[in-house]
């Protein structure tokens, strides 16, 4: 069951990860019961962000309302929840980064990481696609990509990772499953750029999280719930 009845806020990260979860359950033939938020505004926000379309595609009854989309807003400040499996698919997220007044170095790093995620999900996560979402909120650009794949530990065990926490730290510091010199740079570039330009980020897999901020990189294990896959959630300051 997915129960959002008491949710007062559902950000892009939660929506992208929820979409990936629902998609994986549908692929496995597992039925899902969805309980929508009790708050009317949150229900409308989920609809505006495209969650109703995702749930419809997964044949899940959801009770979310219909809304009229402002396409001008979509182009400059909002990316609905959508599936991706290639660089071309993440073009909308890259475009919203380019449209906003984000520090050039941070802009390049995040765009690179998004493009890397677009082509790497089928290889690293062992699933056909991931999901993405983004929005400008309170002078911040929030971007998220998520998949319901094998998780970072499974991906980096061959590179020496022995725990989720270690695997997340390795990923953020540039370790890739593959030996190619140009692989694994996306997450490291985000970490380095956040240290220089501000913002924050989180990489989540299983029961572990590594958070990125200008002054520290911190990893910990102990989430009350485990996410089978990987979530990247980034918040960028807009000048």
C-alpha cells in the first residue's frame, strides 16, 4: 500500500521515487493500493506534477483530480514526473537547469550528472528506466532522479564496496562500476560544485544516505524504511 493520507508535502524526490516504485511493482505484476493525500492542495499539486498520469499508466486507482497545465510554467520552472532511459529523455531537466540563474559551474555539474543518469540507469540499475521530476520552489531549483533497481551496493560490490554507506561514498567520490575514465564523474562533479557554489544534495540507496553540503559530506545508515533502488535529490540556489 502507498498511503499519502497524512502527507502535508510531497517534493520532487518523493514523487520520482514513488513513480519508480509503482512502475517496478506493475512490472512484477504486484497490485498496488494508493491512498491519496487528505489535503486538497497536496492532491492538486501531485496532479499538476503528473503523478496521476504515472498511476494511470500503472493501472492504479488514485482519486487525484484533473488539472489544467500551464505549459509556460512547465517550460521554465517545472518538470512533471516522467520516465527516462536515455540522455534525450532527461533533456527537460537539463533545460530547466539551464533556464534558471544557477552558478555556471554548478549548472554544468548537475547537467552532466543528469545526462549520465539518463544513459546509465539501464546499465547500473538493471531496470529499463528511471523517473525524474523538478520544480523551482522558494528561489531554489529542486531536481530528483530515481530508479527501483539493484541499488548502489550491488553496482559497486565489484569495485570493493562492502556496505551501502561505503558504496554511496564511493559513488559520490567518483567510483564507477566501469573502468572507463569518463564514467562516474557526474556525482563527483555535483559534490565538488556544491562545495564551491552552495546548495545541497542527497544520494539514497537501501537504508543508507550520503548528504552533500558546502561544508561536509556525511554518510549514515539507519533509515526507518529501505528503498530498493537509488534516489538522487539536489537543491540548487537561484541567484
